[in-house]
């Protein structure tokens, strides 16, 4: 038996212990999910960048095709084509603010992954757990394809494909496929697939759940098989194009990158694509005939195809935008799937918010007006009635508000202001407002990342495992 | 001041202390030899191979463009495009035989480089120092372009360009450009440039020294400048062709590689080149219109151009063969420069030995008969009179034997047998006799080396330095 098989068994045991009440067996979702051969096939890469503290420590793990930046520790884990971006980790001397309390940091923060199995998962941002501000910890956890673990320490969890946990501390939970959770803290819950759930203390709660038949067309998960559905088809049909960029050590694709912008050498950039100033294109982003207006971004697993982003557009990790024109400051949330076409174009007006895990998949032309919030499933113009609200209307809301399958309660103003504040914060972090001297962000800092390529054992019992690697300043 | 400049100063200080009697200042040969920019430009690479013990530890060093295999420790050193091949290091439990004494090894051997500056230097084999069998140590040493440190622990030494120390423990010595030393142990000596000196206890001694005017055309070293001469011109004019192979992560050049043979992805292979079975082509070898007969090899910094090697040919590190046909089992020693042409072809007969650091640079056709030993400088057929001897004649020699500028004393039989024994040993180590099951060597083991690419700090005070890296099983 190969060492990596034993490791996978160990991880399954650990996660299952955490998920014993209610009993949930992650085994059938994990075993044989990735053919053993593939663990030995892809190199891992870690970035060295002058702006981020550095400490990589990997032991007893397989890291095939995974990406690391910042301070990361990986122990007894299998990370397959996952991205761990530690460029927003907190620093020694920083203060972490939590509901009026100031928590001083005594050390640089680290991402720590232990006894976990992550497939094509994105880990980013930093720990929002006030109890552990110096460690962004992922332990005894399985996360499947295109899950996002964003500012969310998780322990004893199963995340289905395209699930997102965001700014939430999660213990012993099953987060269903394409579910989005941003609720601060969550323990011993099963979140059904296709749930979009945002809750801020007693201030507000947003809840939407995709109808099962709709969700099943886009993403479905059955034990013993890889996920299926249109979301998987969309990404899988394009994965071959990433091979060429991973085969080259060369630094930059052949496009013009203006001052202040950065395009990862591990992004696919093709067709008539334009990159304007202060644009950030992360590794594993895919741009084809894309207009990236000033200060806009494409994060990991974003696809921007036949689309115009007019500037200061935030596309969160895994957001896909096809056949669309987005006005300035339009926000497209995590794993949103936004697809128009030449026959059924999509226009999104200025400053509108496409909620995380929204599916806009057009059968006819749709124009979303400026300053609207949209969610759920939109195929025609009339679907907006049940799946959108004008921001001003929502801001005025206090108490219960229902529209279509969406239920909102609490302060609409706090909800909208919270989103707007976060979008501004993301633009700042990404360097969208860089003026050549001030407001530097990832777009500028990312220009100088260089990549180390690290390889697994090629043969024998240890095939697909990596040696122990410790990299320090 | 950049950290790397301080490090270079530190190394110069250390070496100069060792070389204080007689006073020799290495500073002018080292400072500004490599432009600072270049230290940050090239990645280093270390190979993982299932057959060799693994432990890499690098700290406070710059490793630009260097290659590592096996167990290597580098501390406070600058290794620029150097090759450290730890695939012949001794293993725990082995016995080291030294003049009838058996020395058991209590640990796997390591290459240890400390406070040293190596430029395009080849380090290979293992420590032949009976006092330190578990550590192949290079300390307080400067080695310039295309020097070979082969089975030779060195401390407090300066090695000029194309110098070779072979199976010799060297303390506090200056080894001139293109000098070859294989004398067992050497302390506080200055070996003049172009000396070829082999001594085995009281058994025999071989000594040749190139005339100054001849040597100066091929290699010259002046303080404050890079080395010059035809040897430098030859390699420098081809170095651009290596860039493409270093820019690709891809595994193999597009040639047919038969079972049992291996061609490094970091070799240049071009033109109508044929690779037969059990051939070994190491990284930084250059083959152009080369016929590599069964079991023959091309080591680091070897150039084989318009040449036919008929089989079981050993070309030692840095050997160059141009416009020549070599019969079976011809040996070409370290850094030998062997150049015929279409108008002045060279033929070397079966089992002949081209001594290390021989220059054969033809103005007319020359045929070296089988079973001859050649040395020195050969341009025409008549130069063989002063620069070769039939093996049988040398075997019969006991006592003093002079020919041309070469002086031999001792047992010709011990000398020839020693060489033959070593050539057989090299063929065995390289896997030339692999039959599909037995006699596996580097040619077979090298098929499964995979390469990790490691990068220096790209910016700031630390530019060109590497983080501390520890890689363990």
C-alpha cells in the first residue's frame, strides 16, 4: 500500500471522528477521488515575495499542483491543486479588532493545515477567529473542488464542491455543495447544498436556498464519484489550457501589462484581452477576450470570457463572468456563475452587487440596473423580480423582508453598508487605488513574486508524497 | 551594501587567512567577477532521485543557477552555476578502503560547502580523505570557471579556471589555471598554471607542464577580469543555447532515448545526434551531431560536437570532443580539449587514454593508434612523438621516463593499470554494463530524477541571496 493511501485513510478517520454527531462518513467522497498517479505528476509552487513574511514548513504531505504564499505549515495533509495565499495574514504588532475589543498580535500569523484533504480549494485572507488570531488553522477537514476557505478557520468539516466558508469559524459541520456561509461562528450543523447564508450577530440575516432541481443541473455530488454538472463542465473543459502555463518557467504571458498591474505567470490570458492599470490577475485565473478596466481584478479560479469590466470591479475567488458588460464597481461574489452570450447579453449597472453563489445563466438579454443586489437563479429579465432588490429599497428595510425564495431580516442598511465597506476594503488590499506611490496592494506587490517549484517523490512507496521541507528567512 | 557583497567579502577574508603563507589575495579574482544582478537571475535546482539519500540544507548563501543532488549542506557560500552531484557519496555501513585499512562509515556522507565561492565549478564523487570519510568538505575556498573538485576535500584553496583537483585532500594551496592535481594529499603549495601532476605514493609520478605561450592562448587569468582564451571562448559562445532548456519545466528533449539511457533535461542535444543504450548525458552537457555509442557518457560541461564515440567511452567532466572519431573504450580526461575538423579530422584508436587537461587542437589530420596514452599539446601528427606513448611501452617502464616535456618516474605498469581500473570503475558507476537487471548505474538511476527549482530573494538588501532551506526525507 502506498504511503499516500495510508495518509488519506488517516485523514478520513480524523474527519469522521469530528463528524460523528450526526454521523457523516467522508470516506466515499475522498477515496479514489484523485487517481494515485496524479499525485506524483504535478509540482507544487511557493512564491517568494519581498512584502510578505516567509516560512514554509511541509511534512508528511502531498502537495501536487498546489500554490503557497506567505507563512504556511502543512502536516499530514493532501493538498491537490489547491491555492493557499497567505498574503493577507496578520503581522506581529498588528491589532485584531473584534466587536470593540482590540487583540494585539504577538507573532506573525500562519496558515496551518493539519490532517486535511483539500482538492482545488482556495484558502485566503486571515483568521477571523478572535480566539486564535495568530493561526489560520484548517484541521481534520475535507474540502472538495473549488471550495473557498476564506478567513475561516475550520476544524472537523466537510465542504462540498464549490462551497464557501467566509469569515466564519466552523467546527464539525457539513457544508453542502455550492453552499455559502458567512455567519461568524458555526458548530455541529449540516448546511444543505445551495444555501446562501449570511448572518451578522443580531444585525441581519440573509438566506436563500437554490431549488434542488436547479442546483442539480449546475452542481451535484454523489458518493464515490467526482462532482458533476455545468459548473464542473465549465472548468474542466478549460483545464487543458493551464498545462502550457505550468510547463514554462518563463515569467509573463505575451500581453502588455501597465505600471501598477500584475498578471500571474500561472494565469491563462488569451484572445483580445486588455489589462489596464492596477489590475490584479491571480494564478489560475482565466481571461479570454476580456477587458479588465482600471483597478479591477480576477482572483483564483475566476473566468472572465468575452466580458468587459469597466473598472474597480471586484470578482471574488471562483467568480465566472461570460458574455457580460459590468459597469464600474460592480461586485461579483465567490463562485458566482454569470453567463450571458452574444444572443443573450448581460449588462450589470454601476455598483451593483452579485451575491456570492449567484447563478445568472441567460436565455435572453438582461440588464441589471445600477445599485441593485441580485441573488439566486436568473435566466430571463422577469427573474429579476424575485431575485433582486434596489439597494435603496434594501437600505430602508428594517425587520423582515421576503422576495422570491430569499428571506432577509434585520437592518438592510447594515447589510448594504457592510458589503460596500468590504468591497472598498478589497479594492484597497488589491491595490486598485495605487497612485504610483501610495495605496500599494496585491496588484503591485504581486509583480515581484518569484516561484519555487517543488516536486514529490517520483517512485516507490513514497510516490506522490513530498519530502519534509522547511524554508525560513 | 547588499548582503551578498558582505558575504563575498567574508569569503575573501577567510580564504586569504588560509593563503597567508605564501601571501595570496583572492580578492581581485572574486570581487565584481559576477555582476550582482546575475545572482538574482537564475534559479537553483536540486534533484530528487529514489536511489540517493536526500538531505539539502542551505543557509546564508547564494545558489544562482546551481545544481544539487544527494546530501548537500551549503553555509555562507556563493555557488554560481555550479554543479554539486552527490550521487557517489558513501553510505552508512559502507567501508572505505585506504591502503589496506578498512574504515567503517557511521553515517551517510554529505557534501558540505562552507565559506566558499564556486563559479561554474563541478563537485562530484566522494571524500577520499581517510580522516573524514563521512564528509566531503569544501571550506574557505574559491574555485573559478569550470574547475573540477572531484573526490577532493579542499580547505583554504584557490582554484584557477579549468583547474582540477582529483582524489586529493588539498589544504591552503593555489592551483593555477588549467592545472590538474591528483596526488593524494597536498598542503601549502602553489601549483603553476597548466601543470598536470599525478602521483601515487611512491609508486609513480607523472608530470607535464604546458609552455606559458601555449597555455596563454587557451586560458589566461588576470586579476580583476574574467578568464580569457580559446577555452573560455568555446564555452561562452555556446552558453546562450542552454537558456531554452532552463526555461522549460518539461522533462526531456525531443530525441529518442533507448532503454537504460538517460539524458538530462538540462543538457543541450541538437543536430543529428544518436543516443545508444546505457548512455549517460548529464546536465550542462552539450551534444551536437554526436554519435553516443552504447555505454558512453557525457558529463557536466562536456561538449561533443561532430563526433562519433563508438561505445564505452568515458568523457570526464569538462571534456570537449569536436570533429573526432573515438574507438571503443577511449578515455578523455577532465577538461581535455580535443578538436579536429572536417579538414583536419582526428581519430583515436581503441582503449587509448587522453590524459586530463590535454589539448589536441589540429591543423592537420591526426590518428592516434589504439592503446596509447596522449598528453600535452598536439596540433600535428608529428607532435605525437613528444606527447604520446604506447601503453605497452609505458607498462614496461620502471624508473625514470621522459618524453618531450613529460617526466614519468616509477612503475609504468601501476600507472596504466590504475587508469584502466579507474575507467572500468567509471563505466560501472555510470551503468554502461546494465543488462536490464544487473549493473545499474547513473544512466539508469538518472532516468527518474525530478527537479525542484528554487529561487533567490528578488529584491531589496537580500537580492540574490536564498532563504534558508532544509529538505529532509
